[in-house]
């Protein structure tokens, strides 16, 4: 006896509705973007399957294209949720490009009489959305729960299934024997049901992990600039300096201070000072390497650790930061301040972060006494 597609779609809708309630409960508790995106994905899945129930009726002209579009939106919502686990945002155009292409393709292929209008584009977009989700999930760092691996496997299976459906559709059409038997809508509903159950087991673990990661991020980052705060910088820098010392390598620390910052606050207000600090932080992030550590040491002072870099490289980076800050567009014509730098290599400070900061601070004091807006290297 064959599987009844309509009954399976209703069963899939019931499961999707139930899981969406569970995910929404998790989202309300944790405010995890991952749970929120999965709520949306399940709502789109539920709505898309309900639209398919009108296939073969006079409402098919809108139900078919709408069902395709909603399901593709659901697939790309899964991708957006997977990106959120890596703290990446998804732009609106990235989310809607696939669904819009699906809707246009379905509208151009006589949806009133063709139940599979836009079918090839729909299958391609479903495969693409789940493939992108698989890649994002696989890029996650392994966690204690290993939930992301099972979820990546589930997304990969669904992506492969839709890819195979697309190939069969292209080769033999929707009325072909393989497409109608092994890759039919009923088979799709069964596969989706099984994988949704898999997702439900991993949801709580991943949502909690995302919540913990978010709390850790806020605990180690400066709220104004997004740079490492003082405590986090000191801990990470000490660890990195010790690692380099054991490997026989050096590092260099830069202590930066915005010149005449108090005068800027007094003349233009604290909002202007905050803008200047944010502009300097952006200049730092654009100038350093991804292996470097940048932190807000306090007020208008910043620390930068350059692993494996010598004094000459530090001077080049300090110059580049100042160049970027000077070129940055300031609001309302308020001039950004210049910057003074003290530079200390690990070779003269016993390879200890506290000693390196003390040496850099003496060099910074000298830079200010020489007229500011310059970098001075610490001497033994």
C-alpha cells in the first residue's frame, strides 16, 4: 500500500506545529537567535505544507507557488539560524533571494495547470539552503554536547535528498518512475519528519550553548567598542606571551592613548568622546592581524599585543592606525584626536604582560613629553 501524500503532509504539519511551540518556549527562556530562527523555519514549513493541500483544486494557481516559496524561506531560515550559532547575522537580501527566485520561477510556468510549476528552481533552492546550513554547522567548534554534528548530518542528508530530487526531476521529469517512487512528495514528508525529530533533540543543547557563549562574549568585551575588556586582555595576553616564550618567539605590546581627550570631552561633550573612542577601535580592528589582541585598557587607553612581531612591525601598525583614524569621517565636523603610542617588546620586559605594559607606559609618557602624536619604543 502506498503512502498517502495528503495524510503525510498533515502529519508533518502537526509535528512542525508542535516543535515550533517547543522552540518558541526555548526562545522565550533563552532569547537564543538559533531558537528564534528555527521557530520561523517551522512556521514556514507548516504554512508551505498547508498550501500544498490545495494542489489539484481551483486554488492551485496561488497555492503551488506560495508553498514552494514558503518552504524555501524555511530552508534559508535554517541557514540563518545556523549562522547565528557562529554569531553571524544574515542580511535580509540573503534570506529572501532564494524565495524570490522560487516565486518568480513558479509564476512563469503556468501554476494554474502545472502542479510542478517552478519545480526545478524550488528543488535547487531547497538543496542550496540546506547545504549552506550544513556548511555553517560543520564550521562550528566541537562542543561538549556534539549536538551540532548530528544537526549538520541531518541538514546534509536533507540537502542531498533534495539534490537527488532535482537531478531526477531534470532527467525524467515529475512523472518519471524514480522521481514518483523514491523521491516523491510522500517520501519527502517522511524524510523531513525523521529529521525534524533529530533536530528537536539537539535544539535545547545548542540554544543553551548559544546563551552561554553570548554571556561569555559580553563578559569579555567592552560594551562601547566591542574590543576585549581589560581583564580579558590581560588573561589572553599573558597566555599568548607564555606560549610564544616556550616556542622561542617574541611579541610586542603597544599602549595607545588618545591625545587631549579630556579637552575633546569638555569642548564637544561625552558623546563626541565616545564617538572618537569607537572610531579608534575601528581603526585598530582594520589595521591589526586576526592573530593580534586588542583591548580597551581603560578610558581612552588601549592595549595591542602583536604575537611574533618586532618593534618595526609595531611602529608600522601604529602608523596605520593613526592614518585610518585621521581619514575616518567625523560627525558634525568634530575633529578626532591624534594618538600617542608606547611600544615595548617582550625581550626587554621579561616576557611578562604586566612588565611589558609598564615599559610601554614609560615610552608613552615620553611620546607625550615630546609633543604627542608619535610612537616611542621602550628601552632597556
